C-alpha cells in the first residue's frame, strides 16, 4: 500500500510529491525556531493595553534560555502530528494488505 | 408524569425491600467508608492535628470511593436470571427505571455521608457543622451530580466484560468537576473565616452541573440500553 | 469522499505550517514574557483544534446513539483520536511555556486542570472502545456526549475561578500584529485536524469493508 491509495494518485507522482513534502517540512521545521533565535531583537510597534503587549527592546539575557524551550515546543508539535499520520499510514497499510488477500480469496472461491 | 414517578417509586421500593432483607450493600459500603476515612486520617493527621485543608478533600474522596463501590453494584441484582431484560421489557418509560435506581443509590449514599461527615469532623477537627445547611446543600448537589453520571455508566457497563475496571476509569474523569466544586465549596465553609459568597458560587455551579448531567443521563439512558 | 479530500487538506495544512513560522518570527515580542510567548500561537491553536475534535465527537456520538449510522461512529472514533493528539500538543507546549514565564511546570490552575481532565475522558473513551467488548460503540457514544457536555465548564472556569492563566478575553482584544500569526496558525491547525479526520475515517472505512468481506467469506 502506498500514499496513492489515500490520495488516488499514481506511484511516480506520489514519490515526487513525497520528496517535495519532505523538503517543505524540513524547511518549515528548521526555519521556524532557527529564524526566531536570529531575529529575536526586533523593533516593536506601538503598545496596546490589556493582554499581550509588544515590547521595545530585548535585554540580552532574555534571549537564550527561552529559545531552546521554544524550539522544543515547536518540534514536539511537528513530531506528534507527523507521528500520528505515520501510524494511520501504517495501520491503513496492513488493513489494505489484508483486504487484498481477502479479495483474492473471494475471487478464488467465486472462480472455483 | 404521574406514571413516570410511580414506576420510579416501584423500582426504589423493590430495591429497598431486597436490601432490607440482608442489608449487604448498606453494611459493606458503610464499612468501606469508615475504613477509608481511617486510612486517610492515618495519612493526614499528625500528632492530633490534621494537615490544613485536608478535611474537605478527605470527605469528598471518601464519598467518591464509596459511591463508586455502591454504583458498581447498583445493577448487580439485575445481572442474574435475565432480570434486566425483564425490567427493560416492562411497558414503562425506561428513564423511570433510571430515576428509580438513582434514588436508591442516593438514599444509600445519604446514609454513608451522614456517617462520614461525623467521622471527618471528629477525626480531622473540622468545623463541618458550623454552616450545616450550606454543607447539606453542597453534599446533596454534589452527590446527585456524581450519582447521576455513575448510575448511567453502571447501567451502560452492565453487560461489558471488564466492567469492574471500566466503571472507575470512565466515572472519575467525568465527575472530577463535581469533586473540585464540592471540595472547594466545603473548604470555603470550614476556613477560620468562612467565605459564604464563594460557597454560594460553588453551589450554583453544582446546581447547573446537576441540571445538565441529569438531563443528559435521562436522554441517553434509553438508546444506550437498547440492544 | 475521504480519498479525494485528503490530499487537498494535507496540502493546504502544509502551506499553513510552512508560512506560519515566518509570520511568527515577524510578530512583535511581548513585553512581559518575551520570546517564550511565541509558543502561544501553536499552543492556542492546538487547543482550538482539540475543541473542534471534541465537538465533532460529541455531535457524531449523539447522532450515532439516536440514528445508528456506522459512518457517523467512524467519524466519532477518528475525532476522539485527533482530539487526544491536539490535547497532547497543548499539554506539552503549555508546561514548556509555563516553566519559563510562571516558574512552575504545573500549578493545577483551573483551565489546565480541566484540559487534563478532558484528555483523560478521551483516553477513557478509547479504552472503552478497545476493551468494552461488543456493543461498546454505543456505550462510547454515550460517553462522548458527556465529554462534550463538559466543554462549557472548561470555558466558564477561567472567567469565574481565580486563575493565573491568561483570561479568555486576551484573544478578542489582541492587537493586529499578534493577531495575524495567531489566526494563521489557528487556520493551519483546523485544516490539519480535518486532514487527520479524513485519513482516520478512511482507515475505519477500510476496516469495515474488511469485516464485511470476512463475514462474506465465512458464509461461503
């Protein structure tokens, strides 16, 4: 079974889409946290009352301890989402294999 | 409506009559509750002084544990000899059977709680009777909330394989809000300066919770019990 | 239907998730919390996706209990799994944020507690389906409705109970610079949730087909 069974797309196209998806995932996954660590000190906008308030400048000690935690949080989200999709893919694969086997047996008994 | 109440009352009377013959459920549940409170007092009372705030927690946890025990056996008698099917086949409103069972459980828990409150007040030196009516309201509403969900789940799981284990697994997460509200309300009452305004908030929330969940239980009892 | 929908949904969610970090990086830093506040965009969105899952679970449970359509039951179990997944994301990103801005991993504040309780109810739902034996789909449907009924209490809790969690009124009054990455991430998570639902429903559909096939084979 391959992704094509879910998407209804041919094998070669699936392979191509898979490569594209992998590249995009890598860019997004790495680009986010990395970009934030670099762009941490940003000029802020005008302040607004209540709740979240944009700030003017970042004291140096604020940056480093938070960044690994932020990266960890985003990585966890990605890992969970992709992990779950992968478990669905795996389970679907085994069910479809059994399905093909059962169909074959039905075909045999019909033919016999 | 009158017929509904008549049927419910019939179910209650039946259970009371059967129970009065050997008093098994009553005595075992009472004994369990007593042991529970004692065990907690060994854990939380040091040198004659209870850990602050532990009384309200112990009270409600004991009610929850004893309640689960009682609920697990609420439909026990109907399991044998296909009595449940006979009950369900009767030409009555099914929810009336639910209400009858619920009232039976509430009566049992009322007796248990009467004993437990006295024990906790005594062992944990908690001024539980200072605002007796508030406490009574809190206990009544909380027990109704807990038992209404529990009676439904107990009926649901009657024919299930691992029902003894599944009942607490299903019941506790759904009724934790009841316990939180009960404990917080009781805590507000037993403080050196009782916070009656806060207690009223909890009582209102419990009342709201009860309305929602009793209605939901009445609504789902029929489809859940149908084959 | 799920076969057609899935590639679109997963593709769309990928677009959202690729652009989101760019928007989040460009969002201004928050005054009190600094860099760590940026977890908010995914944290809030994950919870919203969980709420969506629980709503779908509740509604499909009610429909299944009263109409008995198997397709609706498949949707219910898929929604439960998706809700557990997004709840897990929220429960992990939350303490990571909390340890930096509040100094504690977990503080039993009202909203986090009830979120944990909802997660427990969902796990109980799956346990009931796995170990409840025959007929557990109906019982689980009853439980699913109770899970949905608990939702309003989660929302009310933050406003009535004293809590150090940001009050719910933060989101509506959010300034635009914070709002754009938030609603973008929110949309991305919702689309991801829908994509996961379609994939999972497909799995259940195939399983049902397999069961029917086995039954047909036995009859021969």
